[in-house]
C-alpha cells in the first residue's frame, strides 16, 4: 500500500504541494489575525494585528520551508532526508508559534496595542480571525509532507544529471566510441 502511495505522490507532486502549503502559510500571515476593540475612558479604537506581527516566526519559517524544498530537489538522497526532517521541524515550529497566539492573543498583541494607546496594558476585547487557523493547517501539512518525504526518498530513484555510467574500456577504440565516451564524460584513453 505504501509503495503505491510512493509512486502516486512522487517528488514533483510532493514538492508542488509543499511549496503551495508554505505559500499559503506565508500568505495567511499578511492579513489581520487579531482584531482588538479598545474601550477606555480616553480611547475608543480598533487595532488590527497582522499575523506577521503577532507571530513573526511563522513568516520566517515559511520561507525556510520554501528553501528546504529547493535543497531537497537539488541534494543527494542522504542530505535530502536530513532536510526533510528539518522541514518537519519547521512545520512544528510554525504550529507552536501559531498555537501560542491562539492561546494568548493578549501577549501576542502587546506591541501594537502599546503603539496605538501608549499604554502597556489595556482592557480590550480580543477577537481572533480565521487566518491563524489557515496558517496552522498549512504548517501541519508541511510537517506531514516533511515526514512523508523522509520516508519516500529512500524508495524513489534519484537520477542525477551528471552521474557517470561506467563502460568497460576495450583495447580497440574507434573514432565513434571515442566521441561517445567523451560525450558521456568518460576519458576514452583511461585504462581501468
């Protein structure tokens, strides 16, 4: 069953899915995550806190996930499997940062509220939008795709563009064999 999953969800599709999830996670940090209605005797205003302000680690780790997928595409299988684990850890880090905002929106929005009111603590109504949930879903998918990549990279053939294929060198070399050897990156005059 896993073998058929490895063939259906190959490296290209997994790369595409991971890049989409990282893009969604990054994009979900741009709109407002927390809407704050401040009602004091002196101030009555609304402050919106973007996800990049409430959880700056999510934006950064999304870019790390994008870079990690490029490394997985270019590196050897051993290095790619290590980066796949790091990709999963990146997703876990994003989830932890998002969950901290969801559990305590007051501390996540201290700086924007302080800029708007001039006070460090204000009695206000905090409303969490749905964007942190979208970002959290993307982070969970990145974690799962990183684990899948770790397992699947051992089963996928990794063809490198510049891998050499060894050919036995015979004593008699004609002109055509010489050109074919040179095209393949093999020294036709080398004796093995």
